[in-house]
C-alpha cells in the first residue's frame, strides 16, 4: 500500500467519540447500528470497538431478546 493511500477521511470512530455520544443522553442506550450511523462508521468496526470497550469495563450493556435480539450500550453506573 502506498503511503498516500493510507490517509483517508478522518475517522470519527474513536473510544472518546463513543463515550461522548453516550454522555449526551446517559439514560438512553444505543445499539451498534445507531452508533455506526451517528459516527458515520462501518457497523462491523463499531461492533468490534464496543465489544472491546465492554470487556475493559468502559461500557455496560443490556441485551433484549433470547437467541437473537438487540444489545444496548450505556455508560457504566
């Protein structure tokens, strides 16, 4: 890959930006799809980041549904 190809548009998908979105309305949880839309990022990349953030204790999550369902991410209490 050429050096100039490595630089693209700025990426809004950062740890701090995810936390900033969640701080806007602390009582509302967001799904990976909603975070992807708000941050203008790819769903899979958002999913990977929120998983790492959850495993490190930076996020709390609630899953609704049994086998399939929706996972909402929140700031930890």
